[in-house]
C-alpha cells in the first residue's frame, strides 16, 4: 500500500519484459499493484500457518534462476540477522541462484558493521545498479567481482511507460493547484519525534502563508495507506487545518502508480516530503520543492541538479521563504523546466540496459 514500492514493481515488470524479453516474472509479496506488463505474485495473499512466508520464499528461490532487488533503500542496516538475506546466501552457496539489485541506494549505515555485512553480501551478487551518485561512489569503493552501474530511480521511466503527463489542474475552480505529500518519519526509525513535529508544523505554516498570499487549491496526496506506517490520518489532519484558508482536495492511495503519477502531473507545482512525490513531480515536468528529511532526498536533488532556489533542506528555510518559492512556481507557469528529463530517463534505462550482458 505504498506508491513508491508500487512504482518499483511497475517499472521492474515492464523493464524486464521490454528490455530483457522476460516472460515469467514473479514478485515475492502477497499483493501486487496494477502493472503495465504481465507478472504475478509469488505468495498466497493470506497466511494459513506460522512460517508460511519463509517457506514460500524458499520454494520461490529454489525455482527462480534469478532474484532481483528492484528499487528502494534496502541496504543500510546489518543483514546478518535478516532472514531473507540468510536464505539468499544459503542458495548462493549451493549455486542455485543468481542475485542482483537495480535502482537501489546505499546507507546511511546505522553501524560500521552494517556496511561490512552489505559489502559481503554484494560480493556474491552478479550485478548492482545504484540510483544516485553517492551510492555509486560508495559501491565503487567496495571489493566486488563486477563493476557497479550508475543509474537513476526506476520511476524515471514512467513517461516511457505511461506516456507524457497531462498538465492541467482539473479542479472545480480556476485556482492554480499545489500538490502536497506529507508523512511521518522519526517515529518509525526510533528517533526523537520532535524533529518530525517541527517539520510538519513548518510545512503547515508554509501552506497557510501561501493560501493567505494567493488563491490556490491544495491537493493532498496519500502515497502510503498502510495502517501503521502510512499517512492517511496525517493527511486528513492537514486537510482539516487548511480548509479554513483555502480549497482542499485529497487524492487517496491508488494501487495504480501510473494513475497517481498522472494526477501529480495535473498539479501546477508540488511540495512533498515523500521521496517519490518529488520524483513523480519531477518526471511529470511539474516544478517542485522537496523536503530533505532523509539522505535519499538530498541525493536525488543533487543528482538532478535541482535549482538551488528551489531547495529548502529539511525546512532549514523559513515558511515565508518556502511559500514565496511556491507562489513563484504557481504564478510563473511559463518558466522553462530546468531539469533534463530525457537525460534522467536514459539513466533510469541503465537499470536494465547496462546489466543486460551480466544477466546472460
């Protein structure tokens, strides 16, 4: 129930079919989103007995010639005690599995042991493509039996898969539309919640200042609807606070990531916390401001050379400053989009094209 993860599945299925001509594609999960290419889930949707998930993983590893980690920030903590990687290492030892990763990032590591254990795992991989320059440089320093590939986030291929995004607000009023994505973070990783509360307050203050400065429709997106780790309640709270100042819409989570991307593309500008809210806006050609709450957000903005005048860090800038950026984006719609989307798509393609020979 996470749009970012759904995007990884969608691009992985399409890319494996389109670039590798792979027809038998399975995802090791209990549910899969709507996909642009044929694929199936490799597990039962329900659990019938304890240990079923592990058994299903073992059976699928035994049957699959290749296992690929597609997208995300998976490699940042020690893997020695993570059962999925233990199974993979066991199958590697008996020579029954080919393993690699595409479109992933590395770190920030929780411990030095985490980096060492991840390097040890990668030493048994057959291929590895990194979605940001920092991760690529890190992987290049590791003692690996292959050359890592520098690529980009898998979602950079969305325009190639779904066609160009349609730019129109399609709201009930003539107001320009600002897309918004909010989410918690620190509470889920054992850090002090004071930082996330600070971030969310500054974001709300920014939106209120913007609404007071100009007519605007705020369109809130739910990218993650998980009952524990999602942002449904937080999004509803923002909507309740903002409706006294301006028109507010909520776009609920959809298991069709292409549809969510098209909805993002109908916004005139975007302000997001979730990484893929910013990536979706970027590949749709929508001017955006991303809150750099995590290293992966900073890495993405650095790699696309996002204009410095669009960057606010982890709300290191004041709400007045951020609101002024958004106001300028919404009012100056004729300004050229400063990011080379064709170059970004070509880098995203490297997740498939640059490792083709290694997969043979």
